[in-house]
C-alpha cells in the first residue's frame, strides 16, 4: 500500500487520523471534544481517505474508529443549526455525508466500524453502512434524531430496517431507545463484541485475516450480498430529508446527546 504498515499518514490540522494496517486503510475520527461529531471538514476528509483507499489496488478494507470516549455522536449539531438559514448548504452537507455512507455500503472495499462508547445519529448510520462491526463492551447505539426535529439523513431508515428486526429498528428510530453492545449483537447490528481492552487486538487479527483474502473475490461477494431495494429506500429518505428541511422541521435541541 501507499505507506508503511501501521505508519500514520495525517494531514496537519485534519479532523481524522489515518494509518495503514496490512491491506486495510484505518481512519480515526479525531474530534474527541465534540464526540467525534461529523462536521463538513470531517466528511470531506472521510471521502478523501476513502478515495485513496479505493485507488490502491492492494487495499481490501477501510475501517473507521473514534478517538477519546466515543465512536461518533452524529452530525455536528452546532454546525447544522448554524446552517438553518442556508438550507441549500445544509442539504448539501447532509447529501455529502449520505454519499459517504453509501460508499461504505456499496463500494468494493470491506467496510469496518470499530466501536467503543456512543454511536448515535449519524454515528449509528455509519455503523449501519459498514459490512463488519467490531464493538467493545462500552459501545452504545442510539438514533436520537427526533430529539432535534431531524429526519435521519445518512441512510438509517433504509439500513436499520434491513439489518434489524423492525421492532428493534423502531426502538431506535421511533422510541428514542438505546442498545448496548450485547443487545446490538443479538439483534444483528454488531458482528462481534469483545472487552474494550481486547478491541485493538481483535481488530489487528481481523486486519491480518483480511490481508490474506483475494480482493476480487471479496468485491464479488459483497456485490452479491447487496440488497438492490436498499438504494431505493436511501433515495426515498433523501427526498424526505429535503421536504422536511423545506418545511422548517429542524430546531435547536432541547437536551444534548449524552
């Protein structure tokens, strides 16, 4: 690959940290003081790093983790609220983030979410877009969009209802509920749960296994696993987001994510 095994490859001032592990490009969301919230700069950086991974013929996987105590608390609410008087810009940001989730779900690379702490709203949508989800026992999964008058914008209504039983998806999307790591594993959202202190070792083992697999075979298998109806549902969600925004459905949150 383009950099030495495990060698960081960061851009100064960036909101992500990057390393290469064998044939996996690993990106760490690096805004721990904001719960690794997805502002515009972070979404742009994620697209850039996925571009680099997909351009490397030796790369077979792309993984995402979070710095600090959380995986990702979702879109940056402060930034989003600040764009309410510029709805075209807000919709463009949501679209860019949704397109990144779509690339995780449908691109040639095996996508991996490495989760500890909170994965909420857009963070949950990143998890739902990934092929493999490795969770520490501290992981918690929640949607919480309705708290803010938001409609999920990065594919949650399409993907959670396919990856989970409807009642469980509704618990998250409609009931403002939460799943711990074990519950998410039982429901089918998480691939494997390990103690937090073993998370790094488990992910390293996964990188090693993926490095020994054939890239063409993985791409073909992933394509065969795809649900063609999911893309149509994601498109329906995008139209609903635009309509909700046009109707002035978003508001300042009454209580923060926790």
